[in-house]
C-alpha cells in the first residue's frame, strides 16, 4: 500500500513489529513513509494515536478473529471510517458478519479455493 | 437434565465465575449448558456437571448450534476475553435471537466498547474481584455491580463507614434518596435482607439498586 502511494499507519502490540516491517518494506518503515504505533487495538488511545479518526480505510488484521470483528465495528461506529475491512479466518464467522454488513476477508476461504483449483486442474490433467 | 426447567441457559467460559454461576443456576433447577474451550478445564467441569459441560470455542457458530442456542432464552458470556464476550452476545442476540444476554467485562476500559456495540447488560469482573479482596473498597466507596442501562437502573455495593450518618440508624429512619432501594446487607460474611428495624453498623456492605446519577446522594449517607 505504501508502494501504491498511500499514507500507511500501522498499529501493533509487539515492538518487534518495526523490524518485521523493515524486512518486508526493504527499508526503514518511517523512511518509506509509514508510521508505527505500539499498542493494543482495543485501546482507544492507541487507535487515536495511530490516526484512526482521519483514516479513509481501516484494516483489522490481527491474529484474532474476534478482535478484528470488534475493532472493525469500533472503527465504523465510533470513528466513522468510511471503508473498514476485517480479516476473519473462520469462514462461518466471516460469512455471518459479511451478511450483516461488515466487509470481511477470509484467508481460509481463499486458500480453500486456491487448493480446490489446483486439485481440479490436476484431476482434469489425470483424466487426459 | 432438569425436569421441566423454566428456561434454557448457556454459560460461556468455565473459569471461577462461569463455574460457580453454573452451579447456582443448576441448583435453582434451570437447564444449563456450560461451554469451555480449554480441554483441561473442560475435563474438570465435566466431572462436576456431566453432560451439561461442553467442550468448544463458543465464538464458533457451530459450537453454539451444537449447544442448542436456538432454544436458549439466556446466554451469559463470562470468558476472560472481552472481544469473545462481545462477539458471543452479538451473535446470540442478532443471529439466534436469544432474548437476553449478560456479558462480563474483564478490562474496565473496554466498557466503552460494550456500550458502543450495545452489549448490555454487562458485569465488570474487576469490580467483583475487588469485592473478593478484603478491605479493598475503592476511594469513591461505591462499586457498580450491574448496569441495567436500558431499564435505567444500576446495582451498586458500598461499605458503611464509621462516623457516617447511616451508622447506628434503623433502616426505617434512613432517608434514602428517592429512586434508590436497599437490597441487602452483608455483615460478618452473612448476607440478609434488611427490614425497617434493622440497625446499620459500620463495616456493613450494602447492596442497593438506584437510578443512575443517585450515587453521590446515596454515598453521602454511608460515607464519613
């Protein structure tokens, strides 16, 4: 997203996140134009420090489905962020929250589809 | 399974709160299912509650389905995780149309989110724990136990202090603020419902129900 020219603010509870971001971005995260805030997602002060109030997009992708679902709703309702996306690993939960209007991305569902595609491709190869 | 129980309840989280709560609810003749997602803890619960204890993560919809949530009239989420408690109540109310939910708040700062998402009523575990720790009454002297926001009521606990205007008074002579009612008195570890002739003593732990905003008025009676 930085490469796309967006201003990106990252909130993580782990101070090590800085090193991880640097490894992915290829240079110092701040130099690349990113901002890192250390804190937990449910802390209003951390969210605010990360700039949630002025965000156009809020992406909740911690390793906890329920945390993501809750903070995504907080971003929507309290901070009125226009676009909110929650990563939800559990397909059933992702589906139900999607039905009630939350934008969810389900990596499990995506992986199943990819795997299915591979298996189908192999199976049709075997038929020949 | 209880015979002709009035209602079916699901308790999520088998820690101290969930376990004791389940025990009470079962002893009152309710049909209860307790859901616990820690295997070791579940095995201990199964010893006590038999088939009323189930193993699983109640934030997974199929676990709730399996527990028969569609016929539950009350879901109580008392896990140690606030996000889980919020999610369980949200799903119970909106997906399964369970009539009532009660949620536990583990971190008082998270109350704001329970309010924001309409997860009510909730109980703050911190307050309950404070109560368990002897002599630990917070500075303001009043502990909110249950917030019945929609009904415009709250249940609070406070300790009657030595030298307060309520000390040594008959309950009948007490000028309780309008919109408040004394529910019970805990004295020397024994609880009782006071009558008009009950004389209040310093150190009494008093449980009262009141309209929000009456806390200060109530407190002035019981604080020195």
